[in-house]
C-alpha cells in the first residue's frame, strides 16, 4: 500500500490516476475484508465517480488538492451525504443524511476519495463491532474506531477517520499497529458527528505514518462556526513540522501508569525510553496530577452524565434494544445529579491545569497507550485508561507503533503535548517514529 503522501505525489506527477488509486484500494479490501470485517458499507460506484471527476479535473489542468486521489474510510458515526449513518446500532437509530459532516466535506475539497463507512462499536462506546484485528483475528482491534483502525492496520488504505471520547483513536491504532492522532479538542470540527459525551468527543485520524497524519490534519483542522467548541488553529504547517523531526524533550510519567500497566508493557516503555535517550532525546521523569485511576475517576461522571443527556429521547423510546455496555453507561448517567456533574467538571478543569503545568519544559509526555496488547477476545475492546488524560483534558496525543510483544501483537507508545501544540507533537513523533523504525506488517493478504 502506498502512503497518502506517495499517492498525492504520484497523482500530481500524473504517474497515478485517482481512479487507479481507488481501484487498488478496493482490490486490497476485497482480498482481506472477509477476514477483518472492517466495513459497514463500501460505496464503490460513488468512490469511482469521485475519482473520475478528480481525474478529469487534473486532465483539464486544475491543481490537485493536498489529498488528491487518497482513498479514505469514515467511521460510521460521521455523516457522509446519502450514505446511511448506522452508529453500530440497531435500525431504530439509523438515518441517512443529506449533507456531509464538516470533516468529510473538507476531505472531499482536498481531493480525497470517500470509500465508505467503517464499523464502530454501538454508539461509539464499548459493545464490540464485528471487526477483527488484522494481526490475529482472535484478538480485538479495539474500539470504538474498530473498522478504521483495522482497515489501516491491514494496509488496505492509507487514511481513515475515527473518533475518541476516551481512547477510541489511540487504542485501536495501538492494537492494530498503525499511527493514531487525536488533536486538541475542537481543532477538527465535530459537526455532523454523533455525540457520546460532548465535553470529550474528538475526531482523529488513523494512518500508516506520522507524515500522513500531519498531511490529513492540515486539511481537517480549522474553525467551524457551526461547531460551538471549534477552535481557531494557530496556522502551523503540520506537514512541514513532521518533515523536520528533531530530538525531543520528553517527560516519562511512571507514576501515572505504574501498577496499571502489565509488566511487559512497562518493560517495553523503559526500553523505548532508553533507545530514545541513546539516539539523542532528553527523557526525564515527570509527574501527572494523579495516576491513571484518578484521572479516569474524575472524568467518568462527566462522560456518564453527558451520554445520558445525549441519548435521553432515543433511550426512552428504545431502551430494550440498547446493548449492555451503552445501556449501563446511560443508566449510570441518569443517576448523576446536576450538582455532581458540575463538581466533576470543576475537578477536571483543575486536573487539566495540572497536566498543562506538567508539560512545561517538555515537548511531550511519554506513556503507554494501553495496559497490554490487544486482548485475545472479540467480546471486549480493551482498556482506554491511559488515553483518558488527553481526552478528558482535550490535549493532543499520538499513538506510535513501537514493537511486537512475545505473542506477536503490536506494542505502542503515546506522546501527549500541550493545547494546540500539534506541530511540536508531530515533530517529536516523527523523530520517535524514525528512531523506533517499526516496519512489521500483519500476516494477512494482500
């Protein structure tokens, strides 16, 4: 599979047509889809029509966009005009939008080709999708961006869009051996995407490289007047940042994850830290305001309360059709008072301030993505406890594949930076990616 950057370069040089790029992606999907079940719907004719229009425009001399010809998968809580949004849920929740989500519209404007909708867990929570992990089909791909991560992890396409409320971009990226980027809260518009907990909901990207993540972010980042939490980006050139990696100053937050990560994950992170130091990075101890359990405990009441509010009408009419995990989340949220919700928000703001203070003097914090590799079960999506700080505090974070465990499953490390410091994060991540040089691929055709 070519990277997104390679496809764009080939399309601009006219050595690859957008039609050929789509056909190649479709052929790869056809070769593995019966093994990984990443897609809810593949819009073959729609994608080929988009590609032909793009190819004709290039033939007329029009300048290709920054994602020209790049095939993209869209998580099925994000609206794509005239394709059903199914939310990983029963039919009572399905609808067909007339408009693209803002993120999808920006991808199209940049020349990307929308291939279709990828599987998600029910309502983007914990009840699993049918998707399997491309590294071992008996293991979970993670959630809730299951299909997006598995499709990129299987190297069937270079870019997919996911969402994260706790750990749903970073964790599946880690489990599936690809790169997952969750930017600052509000940097990518959430308009046209189903809510789970609006204070924590983010869109993010799953790719095969840091360079591709930076390329996608450059297209997706931007203020949206229809999104009440949208933020103005700083105007940075994210692709240029990723193209100029430098040895970073990293804070290793052992107290945050110690006792919550498995021994192999702790040992791996220490080995990664040693390797980065030897290559020129500064890696020093840092302290988070609370450990993993404390951060999760602070944010969970907010997520539960907001999920109950977001689902109030739909749940009242269809509660018996909800699956167990999302049902439990909503009912727990119904029991939380407005006063307790506001108290949790205040506590989370204080914890966020402490995280930002910790980041002073560091380009990023270094921590695990998950307590272990992908569990050997398709009845779970794993744990997102180490992703909660970035989600609950709205800070940018990236998951980078960093090795293989004894069971052959991917290992990963997480970098987390200060608000709107995506350029710093991407520059550091590109350097770490280069040093770690993860080149393993899953044993799956093609």
